[in-house]
C-alpha cells in the first residue's frame, strides 16, 4: 500500500496524541458531538458567500431542513446551476453544520448554488429514512427551482461517504423516472455496498479515521435488518443496471476501506455506458474534505470537483452526455 501523504501522517499523529476513542466505541449521541467538534477543529474559517437561506422541503415524515448557499459575486435573481449536497457521517453522524465549509467553498468555486440536506439520522431513523429525505429534497428543489433562482436543467447530486451513497441512489431513481433526472452525480469516497465484503475491509482495520469496524458500526445502526442491506436503495452497487444514470465523478482514497468498492462502482458505471471521471488518491485517507485545515489536498480536490461540475453544466441539461440504457 502506498505511503500516506505527510499531511495525513500528521493528522493521524495528532489523533493518536489526543487518545481519541474510535467512533464505534461511543453511543451515537456522543459520537455525534465528537464528530462535529472534530470537523470544526479540522476546517478553516468559513468562506463568505453571497447568500445563505435556511429552507425546508415537505415530506410525509415532516419538513426536511435544507440550507441554500449562493456563491460570491452571483446576482440574487440569476438562475444558477445547483448541486444538492448530502453530507457524510455513516448515516449516523453529521449535519448541515459539519459540512458548511465544504458547501461554501463549492458554491464559491462554481459561482453557483449549493443546497445542503439535513436528512434524518440512524439509529433513531434507520433505512430508508435518509433516502426518503434526500428524495424529498431533490423533488422540492426541482419543483421550486424558479423561486429558488436555480436552473432546473443544471441540477447535480453529490455527497461524501454516506452522502455519496445517497447521491448514487438519487441518480438511479432519476434514471428510473421516480425523481427528477440530474445532470451529474458527484460521489466522493462513497459507500455503495453495505455487504462490507470488499478487500478494503480486510486491509483497513485500525489506524485510520474510518476502519472496517467503524463501517460495521454505521451499517448496524443504519440497516439493522440484514435483508435491507441488499436493497439497491441501501447498496446502489446491487442495482440490476447502472446504465442511463447521470455522468459521474467518483473520488477514491487508497487508505480507505471503501476504496475498492467505489473503484469497482466507477468501473461498472463506465462499462455500462455512463461517462465517468475517476480520481484516485493513493496516499490519502477517508474524510479528507472535512479536514482541510491539516490536509491541503482537500482544497485541491474541491477545486477539481468544481471544475468537473462547471464542465458538465456547460453541456446543458441531463441529456448532455447521457449514457445508453
């Protein structure tokens, strides 16, 4: 396995010095507090943006909180391209605040709109609650696009880790016509198969922010019924076909138990006719995008993501670059 980037080595040394407990050793509420405190400590001060609005998408289970960001320099009434962003945290941790820096940075880099989704968390709300909230959010943005000053023909879905899982599911639902079709899916070190059988779960068992044990903790809370783990809405890699889904950007990191399954997913998307940009960082670990105070590569990756979104949005709506079904 390639050596870790020096910034990641310094991060891991800091975590060891702090004698931080692994997330799986904590009950969910304590893990949430620790995760949010860690994200605040590991991210720079937030970028100023042109506008922030807190919104709510209606759903049968109740309003889904959203936060809208418009990039600096954008006109308040301009119909901007929009990324619906789903935060990571294993479906158990995280919220709008934990990924506020990431959303601000992407809004500014794209000079567009980012809408973050505060979906319900497990174990209080197990699968499929997060999927239902993500779907309600996408429907709301597409239907209210004019009032939100976003361009419904230039909508993308994206997220990191568990959020990447949800974004992949939304892309499948868009392909099938049960949700609005989107122009792109941005999958940042995503979880795509809750079976946890890929090589990474034998390879990464300790010493990293995310290990095989951490993923089992998350999956046990999110999908406590093992039968749910084979549902494609929980494990998009189990879908019968990926053909016809939105063009994809897939980020993987070498020191991440999710690496192999996400790389296989990118290869399968390509094999089934979906345009794919695959970015593999062999010396990085899981979660770097919310560790940018210490891991300089995270800012570089977000710039890459922004450029990929801008290129895809320049091609027009969801039909631009559409793969064969």
